[in-house]
């Protein structure tokens, strides 16, 4: 029997606007089979813990910077992906989905604007501005790339040599052009001495609202990398 793909203790009023898409979880589980200790450095509402259905012997940790979202799962650690509270090489796997630098990073909007565009941002969901080191506060650009580069360096520190890195990411359309978010994350991890072992694209079309509603990337990428 399949599990209910709803994180326990979730409060719908504070639900994360971009949780893991359910159809991705079986791919994550396949790529992580055999791992013992897995970390999600961008924990959100704690949906990574659902992997225990397929990987019952695994130890999973998650860290989340926003207190409201960290509180939605009792085993999520409140903290910062840029300063992980674990020792070097503690984990043999990372499994995470960074923010995409898309319109979810926009500032809070009046309710009438949300209704018009169909877009609810991270800040809208929390009802306040995001923490300064939350990558979800930044559109695709230099600041977004700097924060993620620092986060990936910290993730590499706590990942043992040979450890797996499962990355879920998606491009988006801005000003009519596809932004190379996935390509950048892969290139950055390769620069940090990771090797791509598998790259699959899973059909997950975005919502058909707001600007560029007639143009959406029809898939998300799941990339398996290994640390040298």
C-alpha cells in the first residue's frame, strides 16, 4: 500500500508553496537505495522523511531555516544550510530540491494580485519576509547563485567521499526565455568535484497562471551525482 504523501503535522495555512512533487519520490528512493544517512539541507515541510516508506532502514535528517516550516515535522532541525551542524563526512547521501529562482521568490503581494496571477510566493505563505539566507528570497541572478554555491560547498563538507547527491531542480521561463537553472547547478557541483551518474526528466508541468502562462517547462530534472 502506498503511503499518504502528506507530511505529518502539516498545517495547511503554513504549507510550503513548492513541496516535493509526489511522483519524484520513487526516483529519489531508487537512486538512494543502499545509503544509510541522508540529509536534506533545504528541508521545507519535511517531505523528505516520506522516503522512509521505501527505505525503512535509513536515517534521514533535514534542516530548514524558517521556524514555521521546520516546526511542521518533529524531526526537522531549525538551522541554516550555510552552516550545517554535522561533522565532516557524516552523511553518505544528500537529497534535496533547491529553490528555482522563479516567481515564488517575489515579495509578498496584495491578495487581489495573488488572485489575479494565481501565484502564491514563499513570503505570501509565511505572511512575512523570508530570512536573509533563505535562497527562496532571491530571483535567478548573482545573489541566488552565490547562496547556492555556498550551500553546495557546505553540503559537500558533510558528505563522505563517494557519497551520493540527488538533486531535484527545474528551469523556468522569465521574459519569454528559459533560464538555465538546472545547467548552472550541475556545472557548479561538477566544479566542486562531483560526477554526474544519471539525469532523468520527469513530467511535472507547472501551474498555468500568471506571466508566461502559455510557456512552462514540462518536466523536472532529478540528477544523481557522486562526490569524488
